[in-house]
C-alpha cells in the first residue's frame, strides 16, 4: 500500500512552518512553508523516506543538491538551503508566485512576443548550466516557473547530470528518465547526452506554445517515445500556415534526430528563430496547450516481477485533484509493474534489446488533453453597463505592454517588456480622435525594465537586474542614468530627494544618485507610496506595510495585513475620504486603511489575483490575472458595481478624466501587444 505522507499543514520542520502541499510526484512532495526568521514564504521539496543504504532515489536527490548549489543565475530558481527530517531529505527553494509555464499558458492566452521573452530568459539559464558542465535532461513547461512579474525561471534539476558523468548514479539499471513529449531521440535510446538534448526540449516547448501541440505525441507515452525516434519533424506551418516559410528550417534543425545537426547552444537557436520572425505580426493566437498531461493513474502488468514495485502514471495538478488522485493511487498501488511513469516523467529500466522492443510496443492507454480550436477574438466589448461608450483604439508595435502611468495632465507612458523600450503615447487628441494613443516617443528601457515612477519633471525607470535608474525628462532632453549600487524595487521623489526600496532597505539619495542614508524597512521591502509627509513601504515577505515619517526620518510600527505571508503587496492609492487602498495578491483582497493612522477599515474581495488597481474619486478599478474583465467597486461602500469585459488578459490600466462625469480607461494587454482606450460616459 502507498505510504501516507508524514507531513501536514501547521507542522514545524526546523524553522519552517508547513502551509499546504502544492505538488506531489515520483520525487516526493513539495510544500509551501513560512520561514519565520526571514518573514518569507518558501517551497520545500521533500524526498520520500527510503533506505539510504541502497537507494537510487536518494543518490539522485543528493546529486540534485550538489548541482544546484553551484548554480547561481537570474533565471534559475534560487535555493536557500538543505536539510533532513527523519530520513526525508529536503531542499528549501524560493517560492514562485506566478506558477509554471504550463499553468500560465494552459488557458490559451498565448502571444508570440511573450513566448519569445520566456524562451530568451530560459536559454540564458540553459546555456549557463551547460557552461558549468551540467545538463538538465527534463526541461518542460512544468519545470519552468514564473514570478509575479512573469519572469521565467528554470527549476528541478532532479534528472540533471554532468556532462562528464561524474555525478551519474553507479547502478547499471538506472535506465533512462525524462518526459516523453520532451525527450530527445538520443535520450530515449539511452545514449550519452550533452547539452544539445536540452536544446531539443526547448525546441519542443516553443513548437508546442506556438501551435497548441507538441511535435510528437502518441496515443500513450510509449507511442510518443517511438515517434521521437522515428517520425520526421512535422511542419509547424501545417498548424500555423501564415508563419514565415523559413521557420520550418529552424525547427527541422532544433528537432533533428541527428544531434550533430542540432544547434549547439540555446542562444544560437533563439537568435535564428528571432531572425526568421523579425517583422512577423501573427494573425493567430494558439489555443490550449496540450500534451504531456497524464490525467488518470494507469498501471501495467509485466511478467517477471516480484510484485514489490508500484508503477503508476501520476499527474497531481493542484489541491483540488490531490485527494482523488491519492485514492486512485492507493487502489492501484498493490498491482505488479516494472516500468514507472509519474508526474509526467517516464523511467525505463535498462533491458535487453528484445525486452526493450516489447516495452516500447506496449500500450499504457494514457489519455492526453486534446488541443482546442485556434483563434481568439480581440474585440473590445462592454457587457454589464449599456451606458459605457467604448472606442477601441489599439496602439500597435508595443511588445507586451506591462505597466502604464499617466503623466500629470499629459500623456501615457508604457513599458514594453519584450521590446525593452519605454513608449510615450498621445492622449491630447480632441481635434483628431484617430491620434488617440499614437506613439509620440520611444526610449531605450535598458535590460528588463520593470517599473516606472513619476518625478515631477521626469520619468524614472527601474530594471530587474541593473542598479540605478533611467531618467527621461519630460521636456524632450535626452535620457540619462541615475547611478547607484542597489537594484531598486520601487522609487518615489519627494522634492529634491529620491527614495528607493531595495531588498530590506529604504534608501535616501540625491537626484544625481548620491547616497544620503539608508533605513531598515524589513524583509521584502518593495512598493512605495507617498501621502503627505509619509512614505508607505510594502513588505512583501511578511504581508505587512509600514509608514516612514519624512519629517522625523523614522519608521512607525509594522501593520500586518494578513496571516498569509510572502504575498506581493501593492498600493492602489487614496480615495476621496483619505483612505489608503492596498492590494494583497494571494488573499485576492483590497484592504482599506486610514491613511493617517493606518487603522484597517475594511476589505473587498477581487475574486482573482489583482494585477493593477486605479482609484478615481469614489470608484476603484481592478485588473485581475486570468480574467478578461475590469471590475469596478464603490470605494465608500466597498461594494461591487459592474464588470467591464475587456481585451484578453489586461495587465495594467490608468484612469484619465474626460469630463464632469466621464473617464477614459487606458488598458494594456500583454497578450495582444496593444493598448486600448475605453470611455466611460457617464460613470457607473
């Protein structure tokens, strides 16, 4: 019978308090936990308790620990430490708020620019690992994690091995391991591997994200494995005929059966793909990503076993499915098997050629999710309020607009995360409405621009990995750099003083970047919001905020907003009654506070994770992840008013008055690469 998990919510493991199980599979369990000493959420990966004297699984886990402890890269999931709990080794990792690439694209909200941005980040991580002598061997969408800003991180080196083989398991019956849809032909055959097996897997992922289908997918995992070995590379233009003709050449090379014909590095593949797609504007949006999802436990009777191994296909995808899956697994666990597939991973023992042919010819009858139809409408429409007049005025050539800000009485500024540019958009268009939203300025956003802050006469731009800020004057003068050593999480300006949050500090600078002083804010110091003579600082690590008095230069006591630690906290603004609104992403809540005392007044549920919130007088507008709607709330009463059905996956918005009872909503969509204008006249 299957062993019951030794872990439960609330259990204390060293300095970590377990919250909930978030994943389970052949290599154990992954739990969300809170680390009290650092006021942060972490993910803990536990290995099942086994005989340490004779265990391939422990050796594989130890190998993972050894390898990832040497990997430090901006797009590899950070590891904080290791431990052992009553024979269960564990790894402590950063908790990724954004889920996995598989989760993110599962709803079909695909976009070519976003795909390329993710692939760009992942190939840098893969090439770095290869430079360290490590190949991953199990690259797939569920091993690519996203943070709250949707940056990609490569995770789970549990199947990785060094190029030299010095960390290989010594047992001869280890066999081959991987995920059928993403395994290279040489991996399926059990041949010696190098980094080009990972490049193959990346090629499969890109093909899948651009079409909705993996290139090789059979009726069951074994059928898929055979296709990887024998079937020719399908034409991607058979799925997306408007793609450039030369793109088939790229996929024929990256998915070549002959490893010597394949790209040598991930960057070489990405650059070739990018060149082929240069200037291409797709008219399609792939639908649901399919493949590599075993939805039911399946076992196979194999002759010659002693009945001691339980070999099951397991795909445990979220808390609501785990209980049923465990029940199913318990019912199947006593059956006799000889090959194991779990958590999308297939492990084939090393057998004789005859036995291998028998296994490869077997049918496991695993059902794969079918692909949905292509095509998603981009029509902007309002469903719930007939009084709203909508004018869809898309701004083209903005790659994945992530953030919008409205210059006081002026124009819109937009960050492009894929173009790495800052755009200035026109809003003064009373004489010619066709000019609304047109691009009137474009500026270099540096590497991975992440946020913008208005500073009176200029716009400040912070980047994900680079210290300092870009300063773009509103008078048309050339941009410049404000140089300092810290990587800012957020910035605001008070007169001639620049305030920046970075890690645990609130730092005071002159406007030229000269450091004046620093103040300990607390773990996860991030978002900043200025009200009168106070700076409010969000502490993402502890779901708390605190006010910094600009006159006394001292912090006031921490205000805890939730018992759920580690969620991203952001400030929405102040309403007409001087109430500060704060968003909690994991709680899916808006918290109302007295902006002077910090007393909590109430809260409003947003239903989904809030991405952006804007306040205009007594109206609160909320953009939430996974929703095509903008929800409108009454600030005074804290009640829901209406939903505006918007473009696919709106990511940011700003509100601009257009009359006594009229506002314009400027809405950014990372999925559509567009910014839209919606006019609300009259207001709800």
